[in-house]
């Protein structure tokens, strides 16, 4: 049997009544990205199945930590680990550009405040924004720790019941490959 993996996908669609493509991030657990298609469709029902993937990656390494999916055994859960896997969606602006740019990132940190500190060190945060339009962690106008989430909390409900994410420091694994482009669900 193949190992289960955590996947991060950026989904896109143009829902009926919208003028531009919309995006959302989806996290799922499977052995292949193709196995996630039914969950993807259930995640965004307003798209009526007309969804594509603009980017995806297996999440096996973040900030020098290995990320593995482990089945829950039914025994009492061990104490929560100090290190947690966070998803952040940074937003920022460039002078003269009629757009809000975004940078999606994963961070391993003990607290939300520590994850925000990491976000503030990114080139995106430092260079995307100007007086009156500062970079921020969406959905606020300034940096606020309430706007980032632990990945384990946004997994589909049935996945949260069956699996946990384990973080182990000192991973020597290579950085995860990012797959970028326009991927139709039936061709994954």
C-alpha cells in the first residue's frame, strides 16, 4: 500500500454570475492527487464541478520539518505537539497595479504569533506594499494572528477523524515540487 500524503491545492473556477476567476486553497490526504477529486468537488459545491487546479504540491517538508500523515488508532490522542503546521495567506499591493497580490505559505511554528513573525520575514511581505496599502495577512488590514490557521483544522471532517499530521524536526528531504499550470480535474 502506498503512503498517505498531505496535499495542498490551489483551486480555481469562475462561478456563475462572477466576472473573474476565483481561487481557494484545499488540503486533503490521499496517496495520489487524483484520489482527491470527489473531495474537491464536495469542497466547492457552488462551482458545480467546473473546477480546475492551478497549483498543487505534496506537503512532506516545511521549514526543515518532515510532515507525515498517520492514522488515528482509536487510542487516546497523544498530547498536542509543540510545533504546528500553519497555512497563511498574505496579501499585498504594488503602486500602479490595480490588483491585490497574494502569497500562500506554510510555516511550522509553536504559536500563531511565531508563524506571523516568519511571514514578516518573507520577501513578499517586505516588498509588496506601500504607504496607505501595506502588506497584510488576509482578511485584515494589518497583521493579525487570527487570520492564519492550523492545517489540521481545515482538513475535510472525515479526514480529521481518521488521520493526524506528524511533524519531525531535522528533515533532510528535498523541498516539495510545486506543480503549476492549468490542470483539469479529469486529467489529474
